[in-house]
C-alpha cells in the first residue's frame, strides 16, 4: 500500500491557556490542491507551521509519505524541508543581502544542485525574468511575494505550503499566481505536488489581504482545485 502524501491526525496546539486549534485531521493525496479557509486568527498559519515542522504541536501527528515529522530532531526536520518542502511565507523571508536570482537559487544551492537555467525559468514564470540582478530592497511587496513563490517551487518539492500566497498581489498577478500553483504538477513532478494556500471565502467573493476576485474569477479557479473547507 502506498502511503498518502500527507496525513494530519488529531493535531492540537495551544499557546499557554489559549487553544489555537484542536483535533485537526486531514488526509491529502499526491496531486491534490487543498485550501484552508477561516477568519484571521483561527490558526491557519500555525497549522501550516506545525505541518512543516517549524512549530511543535501539543498532540497529534503529521506523517509525510508515512514518515512522522514530529519524531525527527531539528537537523532531520531541516533536511526534510530542504529536500521535500516548498514554503511560501506570508512575510516572504527573502535574504536582503542576496540578489533576486540568488534568493531563488538558494534551495538548489543547499541541495548542491545549482541550476541557473532553472532559476531563470522560475523567475520568468512569476513575471520577474528581467529582475534577477536586483536586490529585495528594490522590489515592491508584490514582487517580493513572487520571489518567495519562485523560491518555493524551484527545487521541485513534493509538498508546497503557501501562507497567503496572493496577499500582496493585485488581482491580475493574484490570478496568475493561482494559475501557476494550479498548473505546477505539470511542470514540477507530475502527480506528487500538493498545494495548501490560505484564502478566505465570503459568499461568491474570495478575499485575501485586500485582493478581491469576482465570482467569475472564483469559478475559473474552482475548476482547477478541490477545496476542503473546515469550520
């Protein structure tokens, strides 16, 4: 029997007396595109951090292809993230002293697989093909978000976790970013890539940190993904 790509079982997290979430259970197969939906402050970012092994849950388990992430020590978790995970951070976390191209290339360099052509391709995919020599201070917030996206995808990770991947983008770039994530299994590693972005749904509108799509745009995206919404 082939293990699921990702299994989250009864995951619980608190900060002191404040319960962030409890008994979260999620099963995700290879190639699925899963959306976490909820109001601000309900713990979506914390859940992503726990799945990534960046934060420790108080109870429950996270399995990646049958392997317990919680059972790994800090060094083993770092190696696992380096090899298998692409994470788009809400705060970007680009390195200010590196050029745009070097920021995107970093995962490949850590894996000792430098590939300038791959870096150039990813920059072109996110619309920054002419900006590789610039530094983060010379970019807008939306451009930095696209750098973070390119960096998360450049090493062809099996699992992608994206926290508000369109939060700083205008509607046109936001749509392109969702298209890029939706299409990524076809040009990363077919059949093994999962996306877990974070958006909020209000009726027929999708809202993410000020970016709004109409119901027509939402319909186009809905045909590309399968959303699992939990209260």
